[in-house]
C-alpha cells in the first residue's frame, strides 16, 4: 500500500502555485461551460472558434505550470524523450532570455529515460537556460538519453560561444548532477536521487 502524499511536503511557494493552478482550472472550466451553453443556444458559431482555441491553449499552459511543481514523493518510471522535449519547448517558448527549442537527437526517436517527470522537466529547463545563456534569439538544443537515467544537451553549431567559457552551471535549486561537456553543451544525471 502506497502512503498518501502530503501537500505539506511541497515547499510553500510551490503549494501556492498548485493552488493557483487549481483556481485557474476552475475558472477555465466555468468559461468553457458558458461557451458550450452559448454555442448550443446559437449565440456562438464557427466564427467564434478562436475563443475555444485560446481557452485550450490557456488550459495547456496551466497544466505545464502545474507539472513544474515538485512532488514530495516522486515516482520514477519510464518517460518518453519526445514528450519531455515537447513539454520543455512549450514552457521555454517566449523564455525572457530567448526561446529554447528542444528536439531529440536524430537517432533518439523512441528513446525512453528512467526518471521522475517533474524532476526531468525542471532539469531540462535548467540545461536549456545554461546552454542558451547570452543568446537572445531562439536556440535549438539537441537532447539525447544517456544510459537510460541521464540526458545530454547540445546547442546547434551556429550558436556563438558563450561569453564566459569557464562559467559552471548552478543546479543548486535542483538535486541533479549537471556536468558541462562544452561551452554550449551539458550532461544531466538522475541516478543519484
């Protein structure tokens, strides 16, 4: 029998984010219900389809924000690299320092990683921010699975070298091993936690 997960085990700021996400989901559900009723009454028609598209995109953003909150008792399991890169790309679209687009290495289609989803997603954001540092245009980052419990990241070759080659990534806010493998590449391991 699995013990119940305690919300109190999540840091206060992340509990607040979870609460905000639940509140936003409640509001989105209400707006979707009103839109459904208006459509059934004939007030909304196909010309109003963009409203539903915007609501769907907003709901997806809320789900992504919620997925970044740490789980007090994470479950380690298989995670598809393609799903992870899609989620990380959506989150880093419009990143203040420049968007980051993650894509699996060419031979990585179907690759699976063994980790906790939230931890891997948070690690991808740290790696994406580090690999793209000092660049204010969208950066494409190739991701590969290493030994089923780690990831490697490498920015496309046309990205200029970083301003400080000696700078080290600081994953202090996350319990991960982050090892630079070049100026615009880094390796992340999950096996120790």
